[in-house]
C-alpha cells in the first residue's frame, strides 16, 4: 500500500481520480486547496490492482513455522521487555515486529483451537501488516501467512 499526492487543476480532479482507480485499488480521495488557490491537492491511498496477480503462494503451516519457537509465555516476556526497554520515539526494529506478529498469530491459533472468542486474530493481522509495511510487502493478501514464512527464515538464522 502506498500514498499518492497529486497537484492538478480543480477541473481535472474527476479525471485523475478515475484514472487512478483504473490503475490501482484506491481508498477515499482527500482533496485540499493549494496555497496558490488555482490548483487542488489530492491524496489517495492506493494498492496494486489484483488483476493479473500470480496465483496465491502456499504459506507454511503454523506447525512448520513455529516448530522451533519458544513457548508463548517466554515470547510474551521478550516482547514486553523489548518494548519497555526502547526509548520513546526510537524505531523498535524488524525482529520485534516479526516476533510480536508470530506471537499474536500463535495466540490466535490457540484461541481458535480452544473455541475462545477474542480479538487475537485481528491483532495478529494488524501486527503482520506492520511487519509487511516495514518489509515493503504491503500487497500480500495473507498477512499471517507472510509472518509464518518470515518467521521460518528468521529462526534458521538464529
């Protein structure tokens, strides 16, 4: 996902937004006047269109991805310590987001297995999207599958 900013003549805004919508999957267009008063500023969130995308790839199963993972309690402790130790306003890093997303994925899977209703799946997906954004992989359709894939790669280097 990415943000597009366009400065154009106000009479061209409809044509520009239609052209963008044809080329990308777009969100709501936000329009603001520009300082000179003669042009308009358009901001739109966009994503690559799904037409012509390759077939979805096969993602690792949770069992494959988390076979060597520490226990959930240990990972909760690690993510809490890492978040607490980082000074406010500093980047927390990719490893944190990967491990947090994997942890939340594992919690969501456990909740599902136990029939527990929680927001763990939503939180797991949000954390996965943070990781994907950091990796420049925002167009992937399966955020939690992406986390599992990346977790396997990370574990192999540890």
